[in-house]
């Protein structure tokens, strides 16, 4: 039989060892959660900068303080069939990652140049007060959303997300072939 003091010392050592072990496991868990958070943040940052097929950002998920690039007059001409050519209206937002990527990469600008004199692309920022009626009228639920008008002012296509330049070129070509 062990003396009482020795047993108490042994139990105290076991308790301290278990406590240190528990602290190590907690620190490991917290460290793992922080690492996962950092990995998720980096993944989200790179994932949202890639323009994906059909990807949209929900309207109202953020509000822009700097609405830019809104051509309501151009939209009204397209609706009235007075633009003289097919018009692709790009509903965008300053906070939309996909929209910003399209702008940064010059994707839409390249299409504008390709169809210059045959069709035009105009932009409408969904966060401007003057755009709100059109957001509802054309059922814009996320950005980017595109509405294609023919030269007579009829909506011939309405799509959310970016389907890629070749698909948009096909939409333009189909409308131009019907002129």
C-alpha cells in the first residue's frame, strides 16, 4: 500500500498532466479553426474573382455608395426601338465581384469593339435610384443580368450570370441575322 502523501502527489501529477494535455488539445483546435478560417477567406477571395457560368450575386446583398456607369437614356432608346441597332443592357453593381472581374478583364469592352456599329452594350447600375424601376421590370434578381433588345425594342433574351463571350456573340449574331 502506498502512503497517503505519495498517492496524493501522484494524483496531483496526473491531474496537472491531464490539464496540460487538455490545454494542448484546445490550443490545437483553436489553431485549426483559425487556419481553416484563413484558408476559407483566401478561397472565397479567389473563387469570387473567377467569372463562372451562370454565377450571380443577390440584389440587395450590399449597397453601393458609388453607383457608376448607368445609361438610363440608352435603355429607354433600346426599349422604344430607337437605338438603331440591337442593345445588350448589362445590369451590374459596384459590389458585384463578377461584374468587377468582367470590367477588369475587359471582356465586355472587347465585345463592344467586335460589334461596333452593329450592336451596342450599355450598363445600368442596379443601385441607382433611377435604375430601380427597370430592375423590377426586367426581373433582375442578381448581378450580372443581361437583357438583349432587338433593333425594334423587343426583349429577345434575358439571362443572369456570364455565359461567356462566345455565347453573347451568338446572341448578337442571331439578332443581327433577323434584321
